[in-house]
């Protein structure tokens, strides 16, 4: 996924979760923050940020804050970017080679999942335990989680408690029981991390739900991204670790 027009600025302050004060070309402007998470370790005073100019005439904020430099690493923090990048990735057949249908924002139970995917036979690139690819048609539900928090080389999710994330994971367990193939895909919106781990210290309930889902057959994936000033795309799988806050599991 790629943005149309990018401008650089310096982050000054964040009066609320939707708005940031940014210095652009010597002037201080209010811009829209396309991520309502805390992002405290990213949006620090003086950080270099990257903004997409809005094409909506008359909007109060003329720019959207979409990326930030943290040390030498560029991090995309646009909460809409992971779904856009995953949609392109799925359409290219990168996970499932025989995709017949990709439907975003699909309701199952009381949750709306990011993608419903139907394969026309050919299965997925992971194959079964013997290494063979399944030929049966599949119906797949996938939830995508964007990851912007990095600590000591580890990518962590969530950066704040999220009951909605727990609800989605538990609904995927039920969907698996009813015959769907189910996935949670963590999109790490940066490169250079060593591994991914659910943030059990911040939200133990999510960590526990995720491992219950994995034990029930829900696929848990993590991919990092190639990030540049004007775009982002999925790059490579990242190791997933259970970590020290995994309800007693190693």
C-alpha cells in the first residue's frame, strides 16, 4: 500500500488521541493521528514524523500522521495500513495460492472480522503436517492486528488493554469449532525486530485467550513489513514466542 503525497514534520505534542501538534515548514499545525493507541514511545517531542496530505477539502486537519522515526527505525503507525497491506498480500496469493474470494469486514457471531477468504482448492502454502498442500475448498476467517510497540527487539501487542481483541480471539475459537479455518495475523509495522510476543504484562487476558486459540487450532502468524516514507508492504514471517506471561505455559 502506498500514500499519494507525503510531507515531513516534527512532532510537538498530542492534545488528545485524535490530534497532534506538528511543526511543518516552520509552522505549527494540528494534524489527524491515524492511530488511537497510546504510542507513547513513538510520539515523543521532536520525533520526525511523516504525514499524508488530506484530499478532503475543508477538513479541519489538513494532514494525517502515518509514520514516525524511532531512533534509526521507520515505523508506520497508520491503523488502516495493516488491512490494506494484507488485502494486497492475499490478492497476490502469498498465503493461499488459489483464492476465489476475499471479502473484507465480514460479520461472524457478534464480531466483525477483517477478512473472509474462500479458496477454490489448492489449500495454503503452509500445507499439512506432511508438507502436502490441501486440495479442499476452504472458508477462512482472519483477524488482523497492527503492531507498533517495540521493546528491546521484541514486537508486542497490545500496547494497552483491549477487550475487543480478546472477544475477537474467542469468537475465532468458536468459528474453528464450526468448520472455518481461522487466523490471527499480527502485522508488525516495521522491520528489524527479533521476535513477536503477546503483551501479557499489559493485558494477561489477551495473552491467555491467544494461547487458548492456538491450542484449539487457530493459526497465529506474525509478519514484519518493509516500511518506507510513503508506504508499507508485508515482508517476512517473524518468530512468535509465548513469553513469561502465558498463563503458566513455557
